[in-house]
C-alpha cells in the first residue's frame, strides 16, 4: 500500500536568511573607523620626527638670523666629537641601569611580601603604589626639599651632618628619587606574575619536600622571567627619558655631573638655541633607544615562544 507524504510546508518569508553579499565587507572598510586615530598619531608623532631629521642636516642657530643652511652629516660628526655629549650618554646609561636594577629588586621583594595574606594588605598595597601616582615634578621637588636639603632635610636629622647631597652626590640623589618613583611600577607587574602562578604546582613542590628557597628559584623565578623582562624593558624606556628629576633637583650640575641626554638636548635647543645639533642629538637618542628596544623585544618574544612550546 503506497503512502502519500504530506507536501512540504514552505518556510515563512521572515525565516529565510538573505545570502551575504560578497565584496562589500573588505579589510579596508573594516579598518576605516581607525583612520582618524591613525592620522592623529602620525600628525602628533611622525611629522615632528621627520622635521627633526630634516633639521639635523642643517646648521641653524636662532640667535643668528639667516644662518640656516644645509651641512649634511656635519652635525652628527660634531655631536660624537662633543665630550659633554659623551659624558651625558654615560650618565644616561648609568642612571638607567642602576635605577632599573634597584627598582626591579625592590619591586620583587615588595611583590613577594604583598603576595602573602595579612591584615591590612589592601591598605599597604595602596600606600606602596602612591609614589608612582605622584607627578614626577612633584616627586622631584619633594625629595629636593624634604630629603636632601642640607639644613631642613630628613637626611640631615637622621645622620646629623650638613652634607649638601645634591652638590656632592648629584647623580646618586637623582637615582634615589627615580628608584622611589618607579619601584611601585615594577612591584605591580611582578605581583601580577606571582598571582598568575598555578597554586597546584606550589602545593606539589611542598608535598615533595622542596623548601621555600628551592621553590622560589626552581618554580617561581622561571615563571616570573617574562614579567621581569617586561618590567625591565618598560622601565628602561621610561627612565632613559628622565628629565623632571634632573631639571628640578640638580639642573644637570654641578657642572655636567648629573646631565643626561634629554637634559643636554634641552640645554642645546632652548638655552643655546642650536636647532641643528640638538636635532641630531635627538635622532641619535631615538636610534639608540630603538636598537635596544628591538633586541629586548626579540629576547622577550623568544622567551615567550619557548615557554609556550614547553607547555
């Protein structure tokens, strides 16, 4: 006996999905809303840098009208022959390395302490973050007047001496202020790494009889390697551009004892009015920073890929 199947009911009109139109959603249209932001970034950052590069090939001093002319690489040759520039470069390297090292070391210690549970941990964490929230200019003036003043400073009352710290130890005084300012930043990055550490691994190490030092060196420290590298890279990029502390605390002195590259460029541009050589110095600083950042980023990406493959 043959069975008669019921005719298929047509789908309602609203249930039919319109076929997507091809060629309408192109990558250019998806990125089109980002165009205003891209144009703004180019206008604010890249155009001034292009003008700086152009000025670096010219001899131009604002106190001598009509002296602007093309000199090629002469400004770069004069910059590398300038002993003050080389001294400022050395001060910049010393300032960056010492400040990054000590702020990273102190940040690691504070992060380990804050990773433990104790009464008032939230209050302590907020207080330790406070130095990073203070404006660099305000922090520099605070240390200059309340810490290093030879008559009314805190160090004068603690040690009972009339040492003028900013005159006798200018670079060390600036380093102390910069380390105080950037230690909370390092602490936050490392604390994030500590809190992302899997607890079951720590518990397994404790069950196997590993002590605290063995657990820290064999498990915690390798886990923190990427966070330590990121903190070192970001801290170095920001600290190498330190200007507020030197300008407000020592003015680069005595002489050029605490002059770094940003402050020396400021002196040549806004006090010596030498646009050509100051532009050449700025280009050199940007190139050196890009070289160091590139090597650091490659090292970080290599570390990330190795650790990701190990997992």
